[in-house]
C-alpha cells in the first residue's frame, strides 16, 4: 500500500470545492496519512463524476488506514483514500457499504506533490458501480452564497412588510425610487436568476454592511 502524508482536506458531500473557494468557516482536516491509489483516467472520471459504490475487497484494502491529526491526538477515518490518474487528484470517503459519501480536492502544492510521487506506482483496478451522476454546478461558491443571502434578506423583509428597508435596498441597487414592494420583490428575485454582475454584488455588500454593528 502506498501513502501520502501531511495533506489538508476540505470534505464536501458531492461537489468538492476548488482550493480557491475554500473559506475561513470550512472545517479543514489535517490528514497525517492516507492511502494513495493510482487509477486509469476513465476510472478517475467515474469516481469524480458519480456517486459510486466500491466492492468489499477495496474497502478492506483501505480500512482504517487514514489518520487525521486532532490537535495532540490522532483519529482514523474508516474508509478514505486519495485517487490520482497522474494528472489530477481527489480524496474520497466511503461508508461501510462502499458508497462514496464525501470528497475533497487538494491545495495546489499538495496536488503537484501527489502527481510527482505517483509515477512508478502500479495502477489499481477497482470494482465499482456508478449509482448516480453528480449534478455539476460550475457557479462559484461565493456567488451562490451571495445569491442565497440576498434572497433570504428580501424574503424576510417582504414577509415582515418592512417597506422602507426594501425601498432603500432597491434604490441603492437600481438608483430608482419605487413604491410598489411587490414590484421590488419580484424584480430582485428575477435578477438573481440572471448572470451575476457588479450590481448584484453591490447589493450583497450593502446587506452585509447593514448587519455590522457600529
């Protein structure tokens, strides 16, 4: 069994975040040791594009071989490993049935190091089945979070009939004085469905600033 050592992972259930989308609120794990598995490119694509189920033999191969640093102690992830096709790398965790349940991409330096050490390592054939396709969303995480915050805010203001605040937000957003809160509400909601732009970003920052204590 080959291993990779001292790597930071950011687990997510389906779509693994790119390193530049990681933020300060993510729960990052320092992995001290994790099995390193080299696979064919087709296998790698199947692993990254689908929720998969691997067989019991593979589960036994990686069982309790991933160590996580938890301050002064170590804990084990029961079934996890690092896959690479010599061009890409991803960490995947499985449950006891062999179904992939979370995944993490790597920081740039870690991925480059993995791709350097993997040459000369024998490929592993994995028996697995694709359960379902992962829905790929290429929208940046920060954009989705901004859209979510704006929608939550306008829903809250609309339901509470806080007319003045809605009018204020709309004026700062569109530089238009509109009295009809139904129009304001529907207009902003419709804009959130369109391509993200600087005006929407400005509205996001206005809402965030409004919650800061002076």
